[in-house]
């Protein structure tokens, strides 16, 4: 079984097979997170109820959805790499995602 880098990719020699750096300096996760594009929009569901959809969060989706549900005091779920929150939270979501470590340029509110 090949050794894995801290990003989860196999080592090529003594370096990460993706970024080429030693495992303790690997930046694959930071690069992947910087390239993420997060799209936020509101969908009308059954009985004309609004649902806020957040797409593009791939890592720690369940944990982030828990934090969002707690902050907004609403129900929701994390399915198929998208977070669904009950209610219209479009106006407040960007500030909270920035506090959670995402950059302003990554987040697109439609």
C-alpha cells in the first residue's frame, strides 16, 4: 500500500504526487479550497416555501451545514455536495461563509 500525503494523495518518491512538495509542506488542500466556487440561491419548494441552496462546498460539508443551521436557527441537510437550508437566508449567508474561512471572491449569491 503506497504512502499517502497529508492531502490524501499518494507520494511520488518523497514528494506529493500532485503539487510536488514534501508532505509537510503540501499545499494541495489550500489550492483546492481557493479554487472552489460557491453558489448560493433560493428555490421555492412545495407550498411556496423558500429553501436556500449552497453549492460548491466539498470538504467538511456536514460540519459546515451544522454550523449554518445552528446560526440561522433553521432545519436543513447536506446531500449530493449541496447544503439545503429551510427559509430564505440569502442576505445573511455571505457574511457567515466569510467568517467560516471562505473568501469573498469565491462566493456568488444569485
